[in-house]
């Protein structure tokens, strides 16, 4: 099975080719939403070239929701008579772990942490996912990005990576941030959600605390290259970054521990926790969660950073999984009208709560 995966659901335009032997070639330039259509043809061509294949070698085309990607996918599928697989973006973040860890069988637990989502799910089997927790306000990636911007970091490499780097210079215990206070529990304890029984997340309060900590240190939000090179200014920013990261990740550790305890009661055969999505590239996140997982005699599967952040490979891989289980749409007609394309492509929402 050779699958072309096309991803245009967020701000990346990505395409990749994957087969069952995990060979792939893909590209993913960072693009603004409206720029997808300018680069989609080139991105798909490059993915095929990188894999040394042509459209004639494909078994099917997988695509996430998003008008530009869907149109491109259906045009290729129509022209070459290929089936179409509609792929759920977050499912792809989770399932790509099965491409890199062949022993990873269902059921398993997954923590998906990215720019727009904070999800804890129990993956019973392909297409059947139980949502154990989600964010009630912001996702952790968004909190990283906001904090990085406020601290005036270089956003070109991404807010998350920039903050992770600065945090290494700071003292993680210098500021007593807390997290999850909007989950309805005591405002003043260090990890207030302890008393809360679900596996939901909240990061809005932590963002506010970062702003207050900046104010009390006379750091104005936004780019301020002088303070970043001045050693005292840099030090206090690094302390904020390190303290933010400690607490933001503590929230993940706490929730994962609870999810593991709960999930093992209904599915004692669970052996793995998958951690994926852009924030899973973070080394501190990986190390701390590895600790939690090992304490519970489970194993952590964390895809390499290039497969954690948005990419075409995860779409192609998830397409393969569904294609092999028989879930795909027949090839569209070659001359399908553009406005029918999006409507005709099924992107099921499989999460149950
Ligand atoms: P979603 O998957 O929720 O729709 P998205 O597709 O935009 O969102 P991803 O590409 O999966 O998000 O992840 C991007 C997010 O990951 C950004 O918020 C980014 O700051 C964060 N991120 C990337 N690398 C790191 C890192 N090393 N540390 C912390 N955060 C990181
Ligand atoms: Fe994503």
C-alpha cells in the first residue's frame, strides 16, 4: 500500500508518501492559511519526487479537512482513479506513533499536546477513541507561544522551542506559579486540580500569572532585545520561562498519572502512553512524562520532533491504517465540481466522551 497524505488543516502545507515499510518523503514549509493554494502543487510534487514515485504508484490518497488539501486530493484521485481516505488531524497525531513503534497495539493511552489541543484519549481500537480529558480554555502549545511572545523571544524558530531554550538558563523554582485553578478548586495550593476527578486541563490562569510576574519585574510584554542581552533582564526572563515550564508540565504529569490509573482499570492490557503533537518535541516534557510512565510500568512512545509537529507523514500513515481496514471513499469522478469536493469528503469525528 502506497499512500499520499495531504495536510492543510492548520498553517502548514504538507504532503508525504508512506508505505508499510515506513519509507517516506515529505516537505512542510510554514505557510499562512491563504498561501496553501500557492504551494500545494509544488509540495505534493516534491513529496512524490522525494519518495521516487509517481501518481501511478499510489494506492490511495489521504487528506485532512481543509478546502485546499481536499481539492488537490480529489483532483489527483479523480485523475488516477484512486480511493480517498478522510483523516482526522488529531487521530493522525496519535496514530503516527504506530509507524515508529511497531509493537504499539491497541488499546493504548495518548496525550496529544499541540497549538490548539490538549487531549487525553483512550484508543480502544482503530476508529474508537474515548476522550478522557480536554482543555477547558487554552492548549499548552498556545500558552508556550503566548509566553514566548511576551518575553520577547525570537519567534522565527517557534515560540515553544524558543521558550524551552531560555528555560534552561533559569531557576524553575524561582516563581510559585500554579495551574488548573479554573477547574473549580482551591486557588492557593500548588497543584489545585488534585481534588478534581476528571482529566481536563486549564492553562488560562497560568498565562495570567505570567503577565503578573512580568509586571512585578518591570518587564513589558513584547520584543525587547536590549533586556534579552542584558544579563539581569535575561536572567529574570529565564526564571519566568523555567517556572512556567515546570508548572505547565506538572499539569501534564498529574493528568497522565490519573488517566493511567483510571484506564488500567478498564483496559488492564494497556502497555503504552503515546505523547504526540508539537509540544511533544520538548525534551523536558519527554523526560518528565517518561518518569510518570516508568513509575507505572508502562512505556512511552514519543515520535521524533519532525513527526510530532504537523506533517504529511502522519496523514499518509493514518490513511494506510484506515485503507487496510476497509474505510475509504470510492474514487471521485474526474470532472467533479470544486464546491462538491469538500462536501463529498468524509472527515468523521470519532471522539466519544
Ligand atoms: P493542532 O494540532 O492542535 O491543530 P497545530 O497543528 O497548529 O495545532 P502542531 O504543529 O501539532 O500544532 O504543534 C505546534 C505547537 O507546538 C506550537 O504551539 C508550538 O509552540 C509547540 N511546540 C513545538 N515545539 C515545541 C517545544 N520544543 N516546546 C514546547 N512547545 C513546542
Ligand atoms: Fe497539529
